[in-house]
C-alpha cells in the first residue's frame, strides 16, 4: 500500500498492527467541514462554503469507505455540483488515475496518483493516502478524508444545488443512528479488516467473533425493523451496505470471515436485496472491480489470482421487506 513520509511517497506494504497482532487503522488526518454558508463545522472545525464546481471527490471502485460517499452523492443528486475521479489504474504507489484534474500533472509514467494531492495540501505530509479524499480547488487543500464526515456534508450542505430534500441524518433519530453506526463500525465495517489483516490467531479469532456478533444482532433487529434505525432509511443503512455487499463476494473468503454468509441470514439477505435494488444504487459499484481490487492485495493474496465466483444473482430476486412498516 505504501505511505508518505515528509511529503514523499515510500513503498511499504507492512500492515500496522499492535504487539498482539491486532490490525490498527490509521486515523483520518484532514477533518475540515463544508457548510452551506462556510461557517464552522459541528465541533468547531474550519468551515468551507458549499459551492458548485469547487470540490472534487477521489474514490476507488473497491473501497467500501469510498463507496459510502459515492452513494450519498448519488442519493442527494449532487453529481453536478461535486466532480469525481474513480481510480482506474493499477494501485502502484497508491491510488492511481488515468486522468489528472485541474493543473495537476501526471507522474513520469503518465499516471496521476492521489499522493500528489496530499503533497499539494501539505508539502510535509506524513501518513496514509486514502480514499475517499475531498479536494477544494479554491484553497488547494484537502477538506476531509473521513468518509463518515463527508457523507454528512453531502447530506446537509449542498441543498442549494439539488432538488432532493430527504434527510438521511434526521435530528429525531440521531442518537439511534450514532449508536448503530458505532456498533456496526467497530464490529463489522472495520471488523472485517481486523480479521483479514490480523497478524496472530488471537487477533483473527477476536475480530471474527465480533463480525458475527454484529451480523447476528442485525439479523434479529431487521426481523422487527424495516431499516436499521426504524421505519426510515438513514445514513446507518448506507454505511452498512458497502460492507454487506462485499461480504459474500470477498470478505467471506479473502478475509477468512467464513463462519456464515450474509445469504445465510434471511432478514439480512432480504434487506441487502432491497438496498441493492434501490433506485440508482447499481450505478455506484462494479462487482468485478471490487473483487479485482481486494484479490490484488498481495500481502493477503500473494498469487493475485481473482476467483471466478461467487455468483450474486440472488441479489436480483424480489425481497420481502415490504412486510415491515416504512415511513
């Protein structure tokens, strides 16, 4: 994967882990906030004003964190306000793109790489280069590279540039949404990575147990609720969806989370079908590119061979979620 040290790219495929082999995810470093009027963010973060054409989103097809932001951009119909680059070149020296944006120039091999954006934002930057990354053309800096915050900005800040007024983080459900998000993130969203990148049997066992505790809990909850936070679809659902979508496809085998498939849970399987079939969502992902991205992780899959299966044709089948009340 590599990283940057003092503004320079360094090839280093080592996975960060503690002394007991537990995978450690690096914290996102850019945490500014876009608001409708440019005022400070909810916790006093530096404010950036929402403007059409000012911001550019860097993503990749395989990454579930990036997928969240692609989904919210689609659901809020702000594609015309926020441009986007989807990584389409081999991940050599980090996320790579066939076309540069604005006044950036490709590297010597003709490929534009995301680390160039990080170097432009901070000439002395040290750390990981991750997607999603939200770039500000006006100030020539990175606004934010934390997916959970980017989706909230997309949900709330760009109302002047869309006709979609649905709120995916309604005030009356925020406590419940936050509770669900915290549990799903720690046990499932990040849990599958803790399993796949574990460096000891103890760390792997701990991570996998938490993954399936989460799936078991969600299965029970979705037997009583249409959506994770109740009768309304919210950001909690769209934060869970990218990991659920990838689970049987890659995490079950590639990350060794193979106790059960999502398909083996009746409520979760039907819930996943509903979200998969939601208008516009199919346009936000490519299942083959997701597989290629994960099985190209040579530190987990040294041969780089991409399996033919599994088939996910069942996602096209009718779901039964209409049996539960929706607002």
